[in-house]
C-alpha cells in the first residue's frame, strides 16, 4: 500500500463510528475525547517523524501482521 501522498489527520467521531477497530500510533483516544464502542489499541510509535521511514514501516508491518494472526 503506497501512502506516500498521505498526511496525518485528526481522528474524528465520524471516523470512529465507521470502523470495527481503532488503532492510534502514539496518542491516546482518551486525549481525543472520542466515544468508542469498538476495540481500541495504542501502538506507542512515538516520534515516528524522527525515525528512518524503513524502521517505522517495519514496525507497522509487524503490528499489522500480529493483528492478522489474531483473526
């Protein structure tokens, strides 16, 4: 998946309402004050902007593979 043209966006209640799971990279959903009725997880990938893109990509891939293994 090529996300090179993307940019971070604030998570909105509408986005949460359309999902089956919410995953944040660094922030807490509590900080955003969003009501969720779906499973949530924070991956704690703080300061991703200061890391090499390959390292961040590998960390995300590892986390996604873990999610897929749960199915």
